[in-house]
């Protein structure tokens, strides 16, 4: 009986060690999938978006990103539960605001790039700026989301103290 218990405990400890070593890799894969999904959603939403009329997607998405930045900054300055995470939340809000600015720049540059007919120096320079603003938006958005998830994960007990019990 003792040997069975020891082998079960050894199996459980090996499983815990394996899972702990797999978590960083899974987080990296999930972050990469997040970046790819953000790129894909922005590019797909750009196709046939009423030829840059009222339903122009980058400006709507930039507004949502700026609203999230405002929410995070408000939480950083008002909420007492996040007092020790204030600096991290302020940096996260700044990242969201920069992501909104990058997406706004993308929204302004894409119609200019799309209206250029012949490949020329202006065509390639505009293409470079369009790609850089999209890369900046996706990178900043994913980094900011990663940081806010870390803060919320650390504060999960404080957030759900009423639900989890006294």
C-alpha cells in the first residue's frame, strides 16, 4: 500500500512539474494567436468597408481602444483595491492610448495608400507607414491586454471577495 501511495505522489509531482513547464509555452502561443487574430480582424474588416464612409472600422476600433484606456486609467486613480498596482495600471492605460493613436494613424494612412494608382516612391513609403502603424497597434494592444490580465489575475481574490465568501 505504501509503495502505491509513493508512486501516485511521485506521478502527481511529475505531472505538476510538466504542467508548470508547459504554461509559459502555452502563454506565448496564446499571445501569438492573439496578435494574429487582431491583425486578421483589422485587415478583414477593412475589405469593402463602404469605401471609407461612416462605418470606417479603424476609427470605431480606435474609439473602443481609447475608451478601454480611459477605463484603465480611471481604475488606477480611483479604485482602492488596485492601489498597489497603480503604476502598472497607468502604464497599461498609456499602452492602450498609444494603440488607439496607432490605429488612428493607420485609419488615416490606409485610404491614401489605397488611392495611389501606380507603384512609385510615395506608394512604397505609404505602404511602409501603413504596415508599421498596424504592427504598432497590434503589438501595443496585445502587450496592454497582457498587462491588464496580469493585474486582474493578481487581484482576483479582492475582486471576487463577496462571491467567494468572507
